[in-house]
């Protein structure tokens, strides 16, 4: 497999970045819409995609560990380097923790996890009230619910900063960082 260089990122790096990035942005947007407008029909799709993207995220993290962080295209001020590292670590950790917390929230909350018809964790319906479920572990499910919401907000901020940084590199610095992330040589 091709490794990243200072002038060009590998096809693997580019593909994993965009698959995970766009899926996470979509899931964050869907999560906000589901919460704000009580769009319950999106929950099965949200959970299924969250479950599936986790495996791509693990592959991305493994690739990042094996391949290392990309070399910056240019020299940047110290505060930009620090902010970049914070945002990138928040994104890597957040992409891991979002599906884990969502899975725990749903599975341990008794709601089950269904991936487009494949029952990963069965729902735990209340026999006395079929419209309700019984949590397997309400405390952990509740903590996972809180974590999922908090991590989601952190992720939205990190994504916004990441996009702003990419645009700054492209429009202000004109340094080729965004071109490189699109698979082009700089």
C-alpha cells in the first residue's frame, strides 16, 4: 500500500478520510434533526449506519497509527499547530466514541440494535407494556446517552474548526493542503 508523503496523500488515507468524514457529518446532522424535530423514523437508519461506520473508523485509526500523521504542507505558527493537533485528536477520538456510546445507549437501554434487518442486539420489550422496553443496564445506557450527546456537540465544533482550517489553508494560505486531501499532488 502506498504511504503518505509531504506532497501527496495515499488513496487509502484520502478514501478513509472522506468516507468517515462525510458519514459522520451526515450522522451528526441526522442526530440533531432527530432530537430537535422528533423524527423517530430516522433512528433505525442512524443506528445501522453508526454501527457499520464504526468498522471503517477502526480501519482508519489503524491506518493512521501505521502510517502516522500527514506531514504539514508548510510551516505554520505555533498556535495553528496546537489547534490543529487538538482538532485532529478530537475528531479521531470522537469518531470512535460516537458509535460506541450510541451502541451502548441503544443496546443496554433495551432498544436493541438492528442493522438493516440483521438483529445485532435484540430489543427487550416490556411484556406488560409492549410499547415500552426494559433496559438491560439503565445506568450505563443513561451515561452512554449523556456521552453521545456531549461528544456529538464536541464533534460538531471540531468538524466546524476542521472545515474552517481547510478553507483557510486553501483560500488564505494557498498552500495545497486541501488539494492534497482531495488526492492531488502539491
